[in-house]
């Protein structure tokens, strides 16, 4: 799946404007990619779903495989740096959701954006699947995938608030 062209806040009065929701993680390899895929799948075209990392290091093939198990294709996603989704490169996201604690601690304040923290465990600590058998590794990725789906579904069911009023967030406001 390729990412759609970004909309801008200048289009806010137009019916084509879609709020920009950016999922942030350190590597933009797994959790943020899963979240972007889930928001696209569950919300359709209601939002411009994005993901980025503070230190991107490539899309994890297991993230692609775990979503493919459910018929969701994220193979076309790219691992991108946060700066590509902030001014001057792009319009400010309406909502930034940090899906790992390290990204929340290391990301800059994003003027004009609400920042929430939804920490999920890393299914591949250290960026690799070391020391675990295949079944354990697959189960870890599936558990994180399913937890992210549940959180996004709950946020959507609550009306998808962009103002920080999300009752499921563990922390609000600027990143540490």
C-alpha cells in the first residue's frame, strides 16, 4: 500500500481535509508501522495516517508478515525520520501518538500538535529477534499487533478525539 499525498491545514475549510495522525517510535520499524496500518484499515480515509521514527532503521519484515496474516498490507511503508513529517518539510500533524517510551522521551515538542503516549512493548528488543524460538517471536509480534488494534479501535469508538482528551492515553502533552 502506498501512502496518499498529504493534505494541509490550509485545506481545513475544504471537505478533503483529513486530520494528520502521526505514530512515533524510535526506529519506525514495527510498532509505529503497525499503528499506521491499523488506522488506515480501521478508519479508511478519515485520517492521513503517518508513522515516523526518531532514529529510523528500516521496516521490520516481521511487522509486514504479522499484518499480512490478517490481510493488511504494509509492505509499501517506509521507515522515515520524524523531520519529514514536521515543518518545513510538511504540515504539522494534528495528533502525534508516541507508541514507545523511548520516542516519547526523545522527541521534540511539536508546536500545534497534541502529543499522546500509548506505550507498547517492543516485540523485537534491540531491533533483532535474538534468543527466541520462532513461535515465541511470532506470538510477541501478534500480541503487540493486536494490542495496537484494540487501542486504535477504542480511540475511534470514543470519537477519535484530536484534542488530547483520549481517556486511554497514559500521558499527555509535549514529549518529555
